[in-house]
């Protein structure tokens, strides 16, 4: 699933998911937004991660969810987890 | 208004199957948290819980009765029996007709429901057990206690998530205080261990992968627990007339709603419930010596509760001895207010305050005295038990040593 790693596509999919779960106009969600600017609280963050886990077939650890407070970090985190998922097993 | 006293306490929890073992564990700072055994939790991000150990329904119920009531309702009956036994109440016809039963439960017989849905959705069965509905209903505990003693007075159940049994005790308090009932059996029970419910808690990302460390800087979440506590509340005059010895007095009850957020707590809402409880009992903040905190061990709760105590107690906050016994018996949800009220009463009556165990490191945002790790001897007259639920519904009870 190499296409998952296309940075621009991935970013757009994540922005769309954030907008959908938060019932926001997609045009109002950008990679430069903090969660605070978007009015996303911790429970909203948990809901977004739930949607992202389903979309990308990844598992986000609890600690990661607590630490992510802006869209850019969320995109970066998802990209890392997808890369880990796609990496061939080493043993 | 009548004075309301406690003449009996029953507890079954991860700290033991009776009041005595509960009290001993609190005094020794024992931990009831262990790997969850009652559920196959192979795909969860957490593996620990605070289950009642070595519980055999057939030690407490006839086989047919055990089949008819869910574990959460069984625990309510077991605790009620111990409380009634300690109170020495003799059930006259008049007492049966007027006594009240008020219980709290958050999820009721969810394990029974979970099994029924598993059979239908997963196993493709076309029918579920006919007792699924009466075993699942949240009032099954109150009903089972009513049947146990033939009590026909006011009986109902309150479900306000983690404040359920604190609200229940508060309502029983009102019934006895007003003279509607001379005696009330009140408390709560919970048995929240099933695969479906554990998955739902996992999804909320508030459960610790290790243990519950309330107010400690390295805290990383709550630990789910099960159990029950029941109290015999009685008007002081009624207790006196039959020669019963009161263990404690319930002097105040306060409740509030945050109107803030469905899961995030509000310090102002919690502080309001504390203030109202003190006001109800005519107690000055400076009279309170011990606080059994809601103290779930989540990052947000413990900071918010600390702020709430500052708001409600002002300068006196730093003189309060505070502990969260959830580090020992877990977060028992709808039973929490009752189990922690029992802990509060036992702390006041024995003069030994239970510690907050698993406390490693001070958090600058939690700057009060949390009785870290070691129990403390203290001569304290008044203590409060805090319960702050998801949904922002708060209940605070003020207890007095007698």
C-alpha cells in the first residue's frame, strides 16, 4: 500500500477525516491548525483517532493520543504508523 | 429534620469479600489490582482490573437464585446482608412496609446482556436467554434486596455513571431525614467485566496499562473495579429506641451538574457540590479533616479535583488529609460512592486514614496532602466522599464520626 505514504494524499485524507468527525466544513481544516484553533478537545481527539485507525488499519498507542495537539503532528504520527505497518517483519 | 445515622456496613470488593477484610486492606494499604481473570482479554491495551477474588455465587445463593440474578445484583445482596447483620435490625411487619431501598449502578447486568448479544451477533443463535432483560436491568440489585427481606417500601435505583451510589445514598438520606422512612438500605454495586465493556473502556483511552496512581505525577489512568457496598441508614431516634449503636452520622449531601462537557470535569461544578454538601449539614469548611477523593488517576480528573478542593475550601484545603482509595479497590463506577463512603466511615470511626497507594512523585498541579503510600492515624470528626461522574453529575456526602 505504497500509495498511503504519498504525503499530499495522506494529508488530504486525514484533513477530510478530521472535518467529517468534527462535522466541520473541510475548507476550514488545514495542516497548520492546532486542535485548540479547531475547537478539538481531548475526547474529540480520541474520536478522530478512532476514525483514523479504521481508515488506515493502524493502532495508535494511548500515549501518542495524549501528546498530539495539532494537525501536522497527527499527519506525521499516522504516516509513521503506516510505514511501520508496511515494513517487512525483521524476524 | 431528623438526624440520620449508619448502623450497618457491608462491603465486597477487590480488597476482600467482607467489611473486615476491606477495613484491614485499607489500613495496610493493600492493592486489589491484578490481571483480569473473568474475561478473556487477549486483544486489549490493558490487562489489569480490580475484580472480587474467589467469589462463588453458590456460597451465597441457592443454585436457582444464582441463575436468576446477574453478578452485580448478587454483590448488592451480599453487601446488604452484611450491613443488615451488623445493624441488628429485626424486620417487623411495619418496618418491612416502610423501609426504603435505594441502590446505584452504572451499567447494571451488562455481562448478561453482553452474553446475549454475543450469542445473537457472533454465534448466530436465534434466541437469547429469557432472563436477559430482568438480569440486565439496573434496578435488579434493589429488587433482589427487596425480595430477600420482604421490604415493600419505596425502592428505586439511580444511574448517574460514577456518582450513581453517592446519589443513591443522598436520596436515601432525604427519605430518612424527612421521616418518610425510618430505615433505608442504600449503596451500590457494579460488575463491569465483560469483553464488550472492556473494549468500550479501551476506546476511551482512560484505562491504565499498569496500576492506578491517583495524584502522582506519573499517573496514567484509571483501573476498573467491581464490588458493592451497602449501608443501613436509620433515623437517630429509631436506632436509639432499639438500642442500636450508630457507627457514623450522615450530615450533609450536595449535588450539582457541570453543564460543561460530556466527559471533561469542571472544577467549579465539583466545588459547587462540595459547598452544597457542607451547607446542607451546616458544616464550616474548616471542620472537615478528611476527603475520600474521586481521584480516578486520570491526568485531568486529579488536577480538576485538586482545583475544586481549593475553590471549595480556600486556605483550609492545604490542611485536608486526602486520599483516593481507588488505587486499592479500583474504580467501581456505580458502586464507587458507596464503597468510598464505607472507606470514609471506617477511616473516621477507626482513626486510621487509608493512604493513596502507588504514589511515586508530586505533581505541581496536584499540590495538596494526598496521604501518600502510608496510612495515617488521625483523630477526625468530619470527612467527605466525592463522586464526580461522566456527564458532569456530581455528588458529595459529608460523614461524621459518632
